[in-house]
C-alpha cells in the first residue's frame, strides 16, 4: 500500500492588512457644499439683476429709462386704410395700404388728429400718383414711406424739430392688385 507522505501543510495566508481607504467622502462633501453655494448665489444674483432692470425700465409716467436719461415711450397713430387707383398704363391696378405713424409724443399725436383731413388728403394724392412698378420693390416701399413722412410733416409746421414730430412711417398692410 502506498503511503502518503505527509507534507507539511502551509499555514493559511493571513488576509492582507486592510490598507486605509482614501478619504474621498471627506473631500467630496466640501466640494458639494461649495457648488451648492455658488449655484444658489448665482441664481439669486441673476434674479436680482433682472428684477432691477425691469424696475428701472418701467416708471409711473410710462417712460423708459436708458442710463440716466429718460426716453419717452413711442406713440403711434394709426391712419384709416387707403385704397387708390395707381397710374399704370392699363389702369387696372389699385393699392390698398394701412399706415401707422410713429410720432414724438402725445402733443404731436393730438396735432396730427387736428390736421387729419389735410394729412390724409396729401397722402391720398401721393399714393394715387404712383405706379405699381415703382412701389412693388422693397426700395420702392422704403422711398414711399419717406415721402409719406414728408407729406405728413407738412401741416405740422408749428413743431420746431426737423422731423416735426413724425419719426417713422410703418405699413400695417400693403396690397397691390
């Protein structure tokens, strides 16, 4: 019979000594706290700046504040639509246009209302003198807006400003048929 030789058994290896775990938790908590403080502070600062700019923009008298200067809110005067025949050779085209005037304030708006028949007559004569080819392009429409502004300023001679209170002309509708 074969005998088994007794081999000395090695003692079981001791588990390796537990190395101290890195202290990630202790560094992670302050980083999270700093990030949270920055987010809350940034959000609060953004809200404050937005709230301040809205408060400065709106005043009791409807004026906008730009820097230290107050700029009055724009005043618009809407004219009744115009429908005129155009001066085309075939005579078959007409223009229907809605016009809005941007004016320098309420005093100008009132002056325009007082002179409305004269202003409408001037614009009506101006529009009916045009050809469809002249006003169908963008450049033609811009030139027409400038001419309308000049016509609308004519009866407002009492205003000393170069624009006589009529700042810009806008078209609310523009149809050539």
